[in-house]
C-alpha cells in the first residue's frame, strides 16, 4: 500500500502527501475493487476534481480487470475509536494477552497529531512478552488506521494479581447445561478447596472463566523468569507448564508462589488432579488452561444398574489372622492416628503383573493387609494364573516364575474373594490410583463386580508430608521413615510395608 502512495505523490509532486491508504477491498460478487484513503480531520475535504484526479490515476496505474471505486474518509483522532482499535488488535493479533488488557489500564493523551498511549499489564504476563515487539506491532496497526504520531509505553500494573488467586469457583450463567461427572478430592496441592464435579475437556473449546477440570498430568516443565519491573523487580518467579488429560489433552500453566514450589516440584506424570482455572489463548495462540487451584483426586466410577445375579463362586483365597503381639515393634498404646486411619478399616494392597499396561497385561499376585483403627489384623495373599506367560525381565524383577503360578486360581476367582475382603473398607496402596487400581478395576468389571471403596494413595500422602526425598518410591520412603521392606516386588511384602508407611504418615506426633 505504501507503494501506491509513493507513486501517487511522485505523479502529483507531493500534492497528496497528507493522504494515507486505509484499505483495498475486492468484492468478487460485484467484481468491484474499492480503494479507501484517509485524510486528517483538520484538513478540508477534497474537491470533486481532486477526487476524480486520484480515481483516474488508480485506473491508469493499475490495469485491473474489474470496476474501481475510490473512497475518502476523515481520520478522526477520537479516543473511543483509538481504544476500539487497540481492543481489536489484542483480540485478533494477540489473543494470549487480550484477557489481561483492561480498559481502565489504558490511558490515552493527545496533542494535535501526537498521541501518547500507556498500557499497564500484570507483572506475570509482562515478564513473558517482548515489549519492543508488542509496541512495534501495535504502532504499525494504529498507523494503518489513523493519521497521527503514536508513542506507546508498556508499564507494569502495580495492582498486579497476588501470587495465589483464591477466587470462588463460580460458573458463569448459561442456558446450556454443562456436562459434568463426579470425582473425590484426596488432598489439596495448591490454592483453596475445590468443589468437585469437573467438566469434560473436550467440551471446552473457547475462553471461559473459573472452569473445573480433572485428568492425569504429564510433561511437567518448570521454568523461572525474572520480574522486570515494580517493587519485586529482579526477583525470580516460577512457572509450571504441563498437560492435563481426561481422554482429551489441554496445555496448562500455573504461576507459582515461592511457598508452593516444593509441592509443585513433587508432581509426577500420571498423577490425577482436580483443578480450577481460566481458559484463555496462550502465548502460542492455542487455548490454554491457567490454573489457580489444584488438588489430588480420583474419578468416581458410576455403577451401572444391573439385574441381580447369583454367582456360584467357590472361595479360593482364605485370609489369615495376624496376631497383635507380632506387631509389638510397630505399635504402642500411646500412639494415636489422624482421621485418615482413626476409626476406619483400611485394606492396604499391592499387586504384581506381567507388565505395566492395564489394558493388555495381567495380574500375577495380589497381597493385602487389613488395618482396623490403626492395627493390622488380617492378611490376604494369592498368586494368580495369567493367560499369557510372564516375560523374562518381569520374572527377574518380581521373582515370580511361570512355574509358581501354573496351578494358581484365575483372576476371575481371586477377584471375588478380594472383593469380599475389601467390603465396606477404605482401599490403600502406593501409587494405587495410577497403577494398581486400574488392574483391579478391569478384573472386577470382567467378573461383574464393582469396587466403590474410598481410596488413599500413600504416594500422595508422602509427597504432601514433611518428607523431602530425591524420589518417592516405596523403598525410599520406607528407609526415610526408619522402617523395613523385605522381599520387595512381592505383593504381600509391599502391601505390609505400605501399611507401615500409612500408619507412620498418619501418626499424631506428641
């Protein structure tokens, strides 16, 4: 477009140097090309002869096989119009910044054709953008729409948001019913309490405030950046990015306060979390979930109504009583526990499998102990015969061979007895949500059973405790707590050790 103006001014000896070419539009239906020129609001209107002169120049210069129309409009430096163009610029060119640009944070002052614009942006957002690039792009945009000299300044919003926003989980009113499902919150990670019933990620395709989502996290990346301006200039702040997956993935961002870095550093892939946050376009232009609150949680499965069936099942696994005297090294009359354990019956279990994929691999052993009000009272242990051979590398890890399971009952038989053993109990395990329960749930469904028990995960408890470990594997936690684990990677041994961990983590210190 600048080339058209250059030719025009060269042809008429700078006679029309006050003009600016605003836009060129071609209407295919009417075969019409429209050239629109701007001229300053203080300039007198062009005379009919001048308009005709410019129109003739356009037709002669550009051999267009269409009708040509030339329009002229005044460039009014009205503040409302300038604000409108700034708003449109962010909505169309800078979608990731648009939610953070508020009208009250934009100030415009003018002196003839000199327009000074100040835009205040939240410190967290300001730290992530290239200010010079933003100013250059916005100036270019405004110069295309107005005849003026623009100067743009980007400032930090001194009324910036706090490190942690504990806003209410309010959902905007909508005439459309939002599809939700049930989850159970296990423990808070960051932020306040979250009212459950998240939405499905697949149903959220546009920006939206205060959205509750649930899923497994993966691809966790921690970044640090330096605050550039304001009272905290020079300080470092952490930002965590990760994916949240409930069958459909969405990219997430969490701006983290210093006090929350430890618990955020403890997050690992495949953990299930419930979040509250805002959906907005991210820096890359994609829809991004800006998290404010996060809790460990697991999904409540909906039990489908089924006709009553009488199963002819013969018991194959017989739980054994554990004498309290054999646990003298574990318990003391003066020991008390918190509400996670106190007054409850908890079945702590572990499984061994042919592999890590719950959809294709199978259970080879189930081991469990029953903890009643802080005391281990029973044990449940059984090999399970899989329908496929146990891989060599798995045999080396678990020391469970094909010979050992060849005469064992099938999972369809064992799962009935395990279901009875767990009746009306809380289930517990180490990484039970991310691994063990997936296998148990699948086996139960095939047998027509359903585990509707509350679940405690000692991995979650350990990560949110005062323990600061290089990793949170069961063996590492056992050693850190001064406990013992003999015969690791055998279901009963791991279950017994996990029960010790549960009790130690839930112990009320005196």
